[in-house]
């Protein structure tokens, strides 16, 4: 019999089958492991994506921080370049840098890349830097200014009301559009008012007469008086009754009078108001000077005033006191008259705020007789002075300018041209809102041209003949008139501006005077001109009937005797100094920094070497002129590249100005309009050839005369695209 | 023996697999919390951008008496995040805080706050000029700041541990 | 014949051994299978919830980034709470040409049935559209069309995709819905606020 050694045999499987369980378990384990790995992979991918999305958002706000830093830099006059790709600014746990480059249109393109962990974001901001308005010059002549006739220059602020209010007067109502209609409406109104008054007064008189008739019989009972001591009680009763009747009649009378007056008020206020409103303020003012016809009562006597209280008392004894033969009383408007002062020649004025300047010497009234009043500052050109006769009054400073002013050229808009416009018809011609250009514009006698804003009108020349009228209607928007040739508004023509806001109208003349020729801008029309007149290359002749409220800047000025010019001080307070945002957009992340978890590793920089955002501004392109108080309290000034200026020693800034060089050319003396914006080369020695070099550190400043090259007016808005 | 070993191996593998599932489930919670918090922080920053720039400090600082629309009407500098649990030591159950360069009690007077250029916080990039005059002084610029570095910190009790999140940016006066 | 050969020639499993081993294996396998099934189910549920949430956030981000570039004044309609809209039309900045900003033709993000669709050149021959998702719920989570604010967010009867405008900020709410088996529905709601960075009036 064969023994069975199960146990022994169980320990030792057939060699061929040994390990099969292990193999199966390994297969199963592998399957599960693969499953796990797959699941882990999916989960990791999702986690990575979600974490990456969050880090991308952090990078987005990092880039927004950079754009904000750059925008603020542009606001204070810097280029907006912050750090660079190889040396970004460190902010929080991330980094950013901003590349700044000018555009041909004079804008600045800021592109910021932000990095946070594995997140990357690049954002772009296009901004237009704000330029100072040339109108801040007030009344300005580039050439020497010589005035030998009466002249008044003062200032006002259009943001605080009309000139006449600030000069102490009452504003005149706007001119009437249709005087005939107004007159008819007014006449009808007057008629109705007179009828109403007559009707009510007649009724009042009747009521008064009724009262008198009612009270008359009571006199007998009241005359005896009340005597308690006598024995006639009937008399006493009659007296008391008479008193009671008297009281009732008087109360009824007062009630009737009140009703009639209320009726008069109601009809004047409601029914006749619509008639009143048909006439304009200007015509109303005229009517107010007309005498009001006196109202007569039923007795044929003028009822000037009905004082019920007086009547009540007087009815005890006498009739209603009626004025007899009183003269009609009219209402007269008071015409404001300033008390004339010793130096008053020109009527009302504000007494301050004026500004007269020039790049050359200014000579006023040297004959010692001519009355000239400058209620404000006079600024002759740098290195020159003011020469004034004994009859000249200047209220403000007369210090010469520190530097000459360079008047930027005019940017005439590119508007499709049409043939010459000559308007000589009786029907007013209206140029609607929008851009339009003409070879020339001429308005003939008795013709009216209306230019309705918002509009930009370009003309080769602009002529108003005697009797012609042009109206600049800025009710709905600004009107800019560009004239590339001559402007001739002859005496006897009219120029009207509908709104008393000088910022809404500009007359810009880009024509050039021929050598030795008379000024090509002749302003001798009759006008209260609210606007800015700018003629940088042509002389302007102003007649006494052409009164300017705003600013007048010209290559040369010829002011006729009796001219009044009023500088609008609102120019200096107007508008925002913040750059205009043109557009914001998301840009593509530079390929060099894509990918990777550690931004430092990606760009090959050392974290410890990086600067904070405020310290990472690239300043090589910035020229600064700063007057400041240092830590010791001393007043100091500095002109030079801002990169060489230590702000740590500054306690407070008195005044500072920055100019970008490289992107906007710094002009040398006598070199006007030499360089174009965007891609322009600077006249600076050793400067980078491209304005978007991002702050080349290799500029050589050693031979530069900063004082001579400083030109603070180079950033006027008209200076863009010089020569472009 | 083999079967035992095989079973042991299987058990281990299955255990590991289940562990993986557990870990990914935990990770899912963490991801969700991160996303909720990040969304809350970003939305807060966007709401701040929507406000008048001059009012941002007064709306989102700790001072209730300078609130532009009346005391106590502004959101303040601390707020809750819906969907996450605040930490145990969080004051009033808040999960999110805004940090400006604000000095508390600058002159030792309780309940006063000043927006200061000399506030020291390297992560915020301060001390720095805030009002555009290029000078760092010790004055209160709450009414004339032109650039405002800020940080939003979030802290919450996650499902498995305490978690934090930070977002940093700068607000700037873009328009008057 | 050697011992080994003699032993080997007698190797084999008895039926009992086999049955025991198979039985053990079956039990272990069954338990393992049950555990794996349960885990897989839970995993699948978690995964699909995870995926749905990720999808919702991705769509929300796409909508948000598009609106960020929009011109604030071109938003149509510009409705404020308690009103909202499920369609927002806007223009985005394309670039600058000859000094003038170029704005796009009106684009639109709209809920069409269960889809969130981005459209450009709306109602023209050149109309293009991209569907960002087709899982949008008819109404926002917790909201039913009854003229009341059921979910307490200050908006009445908002749809699955909802825009609410407050000055320059747009609040975007999105609810995605997915079938979860056995008649159930899984909802995922996300919300964000973005501000429009562009303002057309800034430069004419």
C-alpha cells in the first residue's frame, strides 16, 4: 500500500506549477497598480491644472500691479519702464517688469509680464500722456510786444460764472432769436394783465362800495355809544347789535377781498404765465422798463393799494382812502455802474487774473498818456524786461520769464476737402456737427453762417465781409476752426459765440506770414469772443470791437487802441493730469518665460538682487528740474537726469518738472520742430538710437549742459509728431 | 505559502489603491477649497476696482468712522468667505483680510489709522511714495494717495489642516 | 530512479486542496471586487463632480476674461439687481489704427438652452459662434421662476447663466447640471465678479 504524505506533498508543489499563485497575484497587483496610476495621473493632472489656474490669476494681478506702477510713473513724467526681463521688480511672492515704448501717435504702450509660481500673465495698456494746454500762456506774443494804445487785460474764471458777474455786474440776457414774436407775445400778455387787473379792481371797488353802503346806516346807532349808566336799555341793545353787524360786514368784506386777490394771483400765475413764457429774457428785460398802466376803481380813482387793516379801522369814521391823481409808477432796471476810480478807463473789470507775456521785450504806453491797465502779471521774455510809461497800471508781477516759450505747431486734422464755400444768401447757412473742410470760407454782407458743434472745420482761408455774421454754436459740443491761410474779419462783421465757456471754441491758424507782410490774421469784427485763438506762425491784429474771453497766443500781436482781453484762469485748473487710457488688453506671454515652476530659474535671476517696484523705475530717459527742501531745511534745485538724483535727501518738493528724452526730442536752442515722436533720435550725445531701448545705461552725460537744454514747454500737446 | 504570499501582496496592493483613492479625494477637497478661496479673493479685488479710487482705503480699512456712506456702512478690512470654515482663532469668524500700508495708532491714539508712506512691509514694497511726489514722508495720505499696494490674505480651516492663500496687487488712480 | 523523480512523479493537488484554494481565492476575489466596485463608484462620482466643477470654473473664467476686455459703455443690457440678463452684448478692443482705437463688432455671450455660446457678428452673414459648454441649467441653483429671489443673492429668477451689472463691474453666475444616474442631477454653481477695463469715451 502506498503511503500518502499529503502534508509533505502540500509543501512541495509540482515544479511546473510552483509560483503560479504568485504570478497570478502579481498580474492582479499589476492591474490594480496600473489602475491606481491611471487614477492618480488624472487626479494629478486636474490638481495641476487647478493649481496652475490659481497661480495664473495671481500672475494676472501681479501684471496689473506692474501696469499700475507704470501708469503712475507716466503720470509723474517718467517713461513707465519698470525693471526688465532679466531684472524684474519683486512684489509679494512674485515678479513683474514693464516695457514702455512710444507709438507714432504720441501714445505710450506699456506691456507688463507678471510671474507667480507657475503662473504667467502679460497685459498691455495704451495711454496718452497729458500735455499742458498752450492756452495757459494767456495773452502771448512770441515776438516783442509794443502797445501804444488803450489796452485792458484782466482775468476771470469761467468755472465760477460769467465774466460780467465776476466784474461786479449783472449778466445780460442772451440775445433774442425772434424779436417780433416776442413783442407780440409781450403785448398780448400786457393786454391780458391789464384786463385782469381792471376786472379785479372793479370788483374790489364794488365790494368796498357795498361795505360802505352796509355800514352807513349803522352810524346812527354807533354814534351814541354805549352807556350803562343811563336807563335807555334799548339804545344799548341797538348799539350792541350795530357793533355786531359792523363786525360781520367787515369780516365779509375781508373775505371777499381775499377771494378776489387769490383769483388775480391764480390767473396771473397759471393762465397768463404761458403767455409770459413766450417771450425771452432779453425782451422781458426791455418790457420791465415800460410803465405799468395804473388801475382805476369804479369811482374813477386810482386804487394804488388796498390795505384791509387800514380800511377796517377807517370804516369807523371815514370812507376808503383812495389816492387821487397819483402818478403811474414804472419799474426801472438798475444798470450797474462801478464807481469810477482814478485809474478806471474801461468800465467794469475783474481787477485780477490777467496774464500778458512774450518771448521778447514788452513795451507799454511809453508816451506817458495812454491808459493801459494790466490787472495781472506781465512776463517779458527771458533776458528782457518791461518798459512802461507813467499811465500804465500793472497789478501783478513783472518778472521776466526763466526760459523762452516754444510754440508748438498746429495739428491740422486730416479732413476731406470740399470746394470753396462762399455764402451770400439771406438764409442762414448751418454747418452741422462733424468734420468738414473747405478750400476757403467767405461770408458775404448780410449773410449768416452758423457752425454747430461738436465740429472740426478746416479752411484754407476765412473771410467775413462787412455785415457778415458767423455764429459758433457750442451748445452741443466743442468747435475747432483750423485755418491754414489768412483770417480776415473786417470791421462791421459780427462773430457770435453762444456759450460763455472759452474751452469750447478754438480758432487755430497755421498760416505763416510772408516776410514783411502784414499780419495775416485780422480780427476786427464786432464780437464777444469766448474761446482760444492760437496762431503760432502768423501775426494777429485785434480791433477794439473784438473782445476776447479766453486766451490769445500769436507769433506777433498788433492791438488796436481800446482792446479788452480777458484771460480765463479756468485753463490752469481745467482737466485731469492723469494720462488717458486708450485701451487695455491681454497680451501673449513672452516665449522666454513660459513654463517652469520657479520664475527665478526661468529668467536666470537671483532673488536677492531684485528691487522693489518703486525702486525699479528706469530713469535714464528722464530729465528732471526740481526745486526742493532737503533734510537740513535748505532750498535746493537740481537739473539733470533723474537717475543721478537722490530722492532720499529730499524732505519736500516745491516744484518739479520732468521731461522724457529719447522718445520726445529735447530741442536745442533755435532748432524748432526738428525731431518726430516715436523713433526719434535725441540730440543728446551718446543717447540710444531707439527710444524704446528700455533705459540704456551707457549714455554719456559728462559733456551735457543741462541748464541750456532744459525746455519745460517741450511737452505741449501740439508738439507730438513734429515733422512726422 | 504561495497563496498566502499572493494574498498578502494583493491585500497590500488593494490597500495602496484605496489609499490612492483616499488621497485623491482629499486632494479634491483641497482643490475645491483653494478654488473657492481664490475666487473670493479675486472677486474682492474686482469689487475694490469698481469703487471710486479715492474711497477704497476708507471702504476697506479697519476704521468704521471714516466710511464714505456713514459709520459702519463699509465692508471693512476683514470678511468671511462663503463655503470655507474660519480658523478657530479667527476674530469674529473672518477668513479674509486686506492689508494696506496703514499704520495703526500712529501717535499712540487708540482707534486711529493712517495710510503711511513709511509703513514697513517688504512684501508690499513699502516704504514707498504713495502720492506721486517721489518723497517718502510720515504724513497721512488717506486723502491723496495715487497708488495703493495691497495684499489680501485668506486663512481657513481646511478639511485636513489649516490653509492659507495670498494675493497681492496694486490699485492705481486711473481716472479722476 | 532518484528520490526527486519519484516524488515529482507523484506531485499534484488533491481536490480538497484545489477546492479550498479556489474557495479562498473566490472569497478574497469577491471581497476585493466589491471593495473595488465601491471604490470605483465613489471615485467615479468624485471624478465627475471634480470634472464638472473644473468645467464650470473654466467656462466662468472664459466668460470673465472676455468681459474684462470689453468696453463698459458698450455692455447691453446694463441691468442692475434685482434684474439680471442671460445674454450680454459688448465690444472689445482690437487695436489702434491711424491713432484711432478699433473696436470689434458687437460680440455676445448668451445662454441658449443648455449652452453657453459666444457669438460675433451677431445676426449677420458673418456670424461666428463657439459653444463653451452644453451643461447649463435652466435656472441658477436654488432659483425657481416664481418672481421671487429664492436663493437670496439679490436677483430674481436668474437663469443658469446670469449677468448683473453694477457700474463697471459684472457679476457672472453659472450653474452647470449633469445627470448623476438613477434620475439624480448633479449641480455645480460658480460665481465671480469682474470689472471692464476699457472705456470707449477715454479716447475718441
